[in-house]
C-alpha cells in the first residue's frame, strides 16, 4: 500500500481475456465513485484503467493485478503484471529501438492523470496513476 493511502476494496487479479478487462473497468469505476463525485472524472478513470489493463495484457505477462487506493481526496489506481514488457518486432520502431508505447495508452494516461509512473523489473511491471477533483 502507498504511504498515506488506504485500499478501496481488495486488489483483484485476472488472466487478461476481454471479459476480465470489462470487469476491471467496472470495478475500478465503482470504487472510484466512492471518492470522486464527478462523472467526467469517473469516465477518465475508466478510460485510463482500460488503457493500463490493455497495455498489461498486450505487453506484459502472467496475472494482471489491479489495486485502487485513496487518501480520502485523491484516487490511485495501479495495474501490474508478472513480467517486463515483451521485446519483439511489434515493440520496435523503424530504427530498431524498443518501444513500450506503440499505441495511445500512455499518451491518454499522461493527458488525463494528475500523476503517473511506469516501473519495470525482470519480474514485475507496474503502472499507476492518480486523479483528484
């Protein structure tokens, strides 16, 4: 748990099929509604969650875990998977450099989140973002 933050519900995990992604967005939105009264912010949280989950499923490995926390005002959502981003032809730009963001996911999160970070290690990839009214 992040210092000063309290979990909203229990972290939940899934294997990454389409139905699990929809369930993750729904659960995060329901938990976020306890802290964020604005429907527009809830839409943003749902969209960022969808993008983070899609990145974890597409680029990560193993179980995807979602954790939602709050300090009573701000909301923090973390999406993690059991491995580093896959390296391969789909992840490289035309010059052969490795890319983690070949889609729009990180761009969307960067535009909507108050703050966000991506942390990778050989056994874990974590992306988290915060939103506050």
